[in-house]
C-alpha cells in the first residue's frame, strides 16, 4: 500500500466532507506492533482508575500480558509508539462526537471501525482505540463487537461473557444491561457479539438493531460507542451497520489492501460520514505519523 493510494483515497473523501460542513477527516499511521519477542515497552502509568462512586461491582479483569503479546496498548502505554498513534487518532473522533456543538457530527458518538477485507486490522484498531479513549478522564466507551460471525473482541481482551449483541436481538427478555461486560478499565465496557446464530445477518439488519443502536447512542450521550465490524466487501451487514453511524473509520493495510478493494469499499459507504483513514501495519519504524487534513 503506497502512501499515494492513501492520499488518493483521502482526496476522494474531501468533497463530501467539505460539502457537508464536516471537520476535515484525517489519515493516521499505525505502526506494526512489536511481535511476541520484541521488548515490552516500559510502562508509564498515566492513570490509575478508581471505582466510580456507588458502583462497587468489580469489572472483569483485562489481561494486560495478553494485550502486550498481541501488540495492543495497555492503559499504561499511552506514551509508547502504539499509544501515541491511537492518541492522535482518537482526538478528531472525540472532537467530532463531543466538540463544540457547531462542529459536532450528528450521532457522532456512534463510530464504526471498518475495512474492505478480512485481516486488515479492524478489531486490532477498535480495541486499541477503545482503550485509548477509556483513558480520557471525562469519557466512557462502549466497545461493541458487531462482527458477530467472527467475534474477536473478547479474545483480544481475555474476557468471557454469557450473552451479547445477537442474544439481545433474539431474546426479548434480555436487556442491554444483561449483556454488557464491565471491565477493570473503569471507563471501558464491552458488548460482545453473542451466541452464534445462523440468521445473524437478518438480525443485524432488523428494526430491533436500529432501535438498539439509537438507544445506545442516546442513553449516555457522553459515551462513545465504538463498533468493530465485518469487512465491507464480504458481508452485507457491514454496510447496513454503516448507515446507522455518525462516524466511520476505514482501516487500510499497508502494502496489502488492493486499491480496487478500497475503492469498492469506499463506494459502498459513499455519502456516509467517513471521518478518517488509518494506515495499519505500517512498517515505518520512525515516529513519523501523518495526520493529513484531507
Ligand atoms: N498494527 C498491527 N500490529 C501488529 N499486528 C496487527 C496490527 N494490526 C492487526 N494485527 C494483527 O493482524 C491480524 C488481523 O487483525 P484483526 O483481527 O484486527 O483484523 P480484522 O480486520 O478485524 O479481521 P477480520 O475481518 O477477519 O475480523 C491479527 O492477528 C492482529 O493481531
Ligand atoms: Mg475483526
């Protein structure tokens, strides 16, 4: 994947955003995280979560060692290279969601991490972004695993759950609260994909799903709801999900995502609020990221 492609893709995004009065989208570079044998970066504690007042139920413990093995940032890693990249990426997303009213996007707190094809790093970016946002003092984040056929979020975080998104959609007796997984990162809550179901696609495209997404967005207006999603070119539900979103982040894998695939994926979400492109698995070792206003 050449930088040119990103620039081309980015310029394709310029017009709709300008005409809609959206803040300029950006493209961020996320480094290839160190593999299991790479030295573990020195942890710099930046925040020690305290239990919220009146909320004494402990959240499930997120496995920090596992996060590091997978190259995912931990709450103590904001100053590492990976932490820095996601800090840059989250800023415009948070501004679009919670900035001054004049520059906020409609339903800007609903954010989908999308990409054209499998394996480009949607789940990786969604989990990193969620952890990074949860480190903000005044924000909470709900990470929703909407890639229900190949749910990865629980696996990344080392969590377990009984219910998830598909269970809520299928079972009227279940409420959202029954499926939420609170974690020991105080401001990070997870809604897992749920029990596999053969008609999952229909459920995700249903009116119940639309209502659920709206409910999630409005119940806690100061909470960012981040959706990990299936690849746009492989499933129809990704496009349906995209239509509910206030912001869409498109992950591109350096030197892997074919130009045609990216073009097709962008065409599928044309007219929707794409607010950034992430160049993932970049092998550039320098600290140089770019965050072009496009
Ligand atoms: N920046 C990165 N550094 C190191 N490993 C990465 C990076 N991004 C992704 N990976 C790894 O690449 C693999 C694919 O990533 P991931 O599962 O996030 O892709 P995906 O787009 O969610 O795929 P799918 O569409 O199949 O769900 C995983 O093993 C993940 O840990
Ligand atoms: Mg995934």
